[in-house]
DNA sequence: AGCGAAACATGCGTGCACGCAAGTTTGCGT
DNA sequence: ACGCAAACTTGCGTGCACGCATGTTTCGCT
């Protein structure tokens, strides 16, 4: 039930994808992202330039993907792995866990990404990718009775993550110049918790309703 | 406090923007969107092609903008215009009101948009545009004490609207082939209400908390 | 009123996304 | 084991996005 659809074919596809990701990241780190041509990435990965963008629809996407690969699926798995706690806590903790750099070998890559505007944008966009896996995870916990609600909640969580990342990039890039109140520090975990907090009532309510519909 | 930043300058800018929007839509209706070149739009609006994409970053964006122009601002205004009802109802009703075609002169345009895949995508993307105006509107109702919450809620509402539009386009394009339960008919107003419903608890909670913080 | 600065429109050049039409590899049925 | 069908890669061509440099219009200030 992992990813295997048909075997060898899919396997080679994933290998190509990974080769492109890693080539993109390596070249970006070597020469700086601005001077990496798509042709270079393709050549380094051993495919044609045309094949390159059967996989990625922008250069930034390929670079960022090397850091964010598979994180979406891991968030979903982390939600499913917390059946004991409430849905809201499960989601929040899963998100924090997966978005908080767990000693990755990509530290300098992250620095690179947060430095260049074009890459920051692509990085923030990756928040949207959790939506579909997370929809499935939430739907599983809500009992599949109302997939529609799960989808809306997942989309909202994804949107909140995006907001948190935007805030994070703003404050880490431009110090803490906010004129508002209660700016929740620059720590990404705290920022994520604070940003997801307003959605807790919606998650709780959905869980209650599901439990009511399926008493046992 | 409308849009005026500096006067004549901004005025001409908006005029150019509108000329481009209308030219794009007119040409798309005449010849079909596939055979409209950016050069044609620019020429019809009386500017250079290069200027065209100082305003729009894709051809689809320009066409769709003619239909969705200023809807974002009107949603925000519609929220502010409902101080008597609760925040959740105010938001839901404002959204439904503005997204339900109020006898626009754009009926055939909407049909065109929902027909062509490239335009549908651009159309769905416009849902995100309500986020910023809506953030201000919600922040106003929450008393500006916590702009962060307002932003998350607005982003979630925008995400929910996007989900509703996606669902709408799917079901209207491919009949009602869904295998799930409780598919909420094809009516866009109903669909919007159903989709926004799961967020009601979050909006209510934020409103309660704001009221608690500012008793009178 | 006139001047200096800033915003804006435009031409040009480069790199990229993507449709299309082959050629090639993989998988499946018999 | 063999051959057919479908999926994937690739070359080619076209249109587009966007950076940069330059000429022009607009604005604020004295």
C-alpha cells in the first residue's frame, strides 16, 4: 500500500525524480541557484532537458524538493500514529514534528533556500502539498463518514502552515520589525503551534461530531 | 481611504489594468482563449507586450481577472457590513453573496472559463486573493488585538472557498460521479455553505475570545 | 514655476514551459 | 516465448516570463 503501482516502471520513475532533485540541490549549493541552468540539472541527472520538466515545472521546485521530499507523507503518517490523543493535538504535534528540522543533512540547504527570494517562494508553496495526504489521514480518524469535512480541515491546516512559514521567513529575514502585538518569537515550532491554535476548535468539533455519529 | 495612493499615477495604472482585462476577455470570447496571443491583448489595450506582463503574469490571469475583478474587496466589505450577526454567519453570508453570480454581465464568460481547463485552474486560484482583504475585515471584527488569528482564519476561509470551487468544477464538468456520500448537490451557494461549515467553530471561538478580552 | 528624483513604459535578450510527434522501453495476455 | 498496447523519453518548435537598460512622465519640494 506504499507507492507501488506497477513495479519496475514506477521504480525507475522515482529514481529519476530523486536524481533530478539531488542534482538540482548539489548544483545550487555549488554555484548558487541563479547560475544553474535546467540543462545542467538534466545533464547531471543523465536525462534530457525535456524530460526534466516532465518531473518539475520550475527550477526552484526541483531544488526545494530535495529538502522537502516525502515530508507530506510523513506528516500524514505521524497523524495516524497518534490515535490516543485528540485530533487537534495529533495534527499539531505531527506538523511540528515534521517541520522542525530533525537533524537533517540539509541544514545549509535550508539556509540557502531562506536566503534567495525565488526559492523562499517555492519553499512556502510546498506547504500546500500536505493537503492531500493529510486529508486522507484526517478522514481516517473521522471515520470516512464525511470526507468533505476532512478535506476542508486539511486545506485549512495547510493554509495555516503556509501562513506560519511566511511569518517565519519574514521575521528571520527582516528581524522583528513587526508593529503589532504578541509576535510569537522566531522559533518555528512555537510559530507553528501559535498559528495552528485558532483551528483547534474546528478540529475538535469535527471529531465530536464524528464520535456522535459513530458512538463506538 | 479607497485605493488612492498618489493620484493621477495610480489612476492611469488602474485604467491600463482594466483595459487589459477587458481586452483579454473580449478576445477570448471572440476567438476562443487558445488563439489569443499576449501580443493581441497588448495591442488591443494600446500598450506594449512587455507592459502587459507588468500587470499580469499569465494570459489566463488576465482573462479571469475580468470576471473576478474587485470581488475580493467586496467580500471584505460585505463582512464589515454585517456587524449585527455573528462572525461566522457574517463571513459565510458575505462569501455566498459575492460568489453567487449577482446577475453579472459575465454569464457567458463564466461558461467559457468553466469549460477550458487552463482557465478553470486560473479561476480556482483567484480564491486565494480574498485572503488579504478578508484578513483586514476579520481583524476589524476581532478588535485588532490578535492580527495573527485573523490571518489564519482568513487563510482557512480562502482555502475552503478553493475547495468548494474545485468541487464545483469537478461535479459540473463530470456530472455527479462521486462515489462518496452526501455530495451536496451542484448548487454553488449550497456548496459554499457546506464547505465553510466546518470552520464555524473556529470563527466562533475566536470571536468569543476577542469578546472576553474586550468585554464591552 | 522649475528642478531633481522616482515611478513607469518599452525594446531587447535569454531561459524556460509545454504541446506535438516520433522512437523506445516495459508490462501483460495468450 | 512472443507480440501488442500503453507508458515514458526525447527532439523540435512556439509562445511566454522576466531581468536589464533607457527614454519618458509624474510628483514633491523649495
